[in-house]
């Protein structure tokens, strides 16, 4: 299933997250906007991983003085997905 998330307070503008049919594993992530090397790298690193593991890995990573980051926003998107899946 594919989900779209709009990040807040980051350079990235949209995250498109594809979740496996098991509702526990990430198939792919595409981050639009942001620093290309970082966002593509993060996307590749989370492919095939369990959602809960990625949330724990990326949650609360800051970018400068923003208090959030693209990885942190990805964790928030995944938390929303888990909440909506039930």
C-alpha cells in the first residue's frame, strides 16, 4: 500500500512510502525535495526494513537548529502509518 506524507519544517516537500502487504515492512521510500544525497541514501537504507525498526532508528534526529529533519519526518510518517493500519 502506498502512503503520501507532507513533511513539516524540512527542505523535503513530500514523502511517498510503499508498505509491503504484511503491513510491517517498507518496500520503498521516495523523498521529494531536500538534500538529494541524504534523502536518496535514507530511502535506500530503509528498504526492506521493519517499520518499527526504522522509526526507532530515525526518530528525533535533528537538522541544524530546526528540531527535526528529513529522517525524523520519515519516522513521523511511519508512526502515522502504523496508527492508521491499527
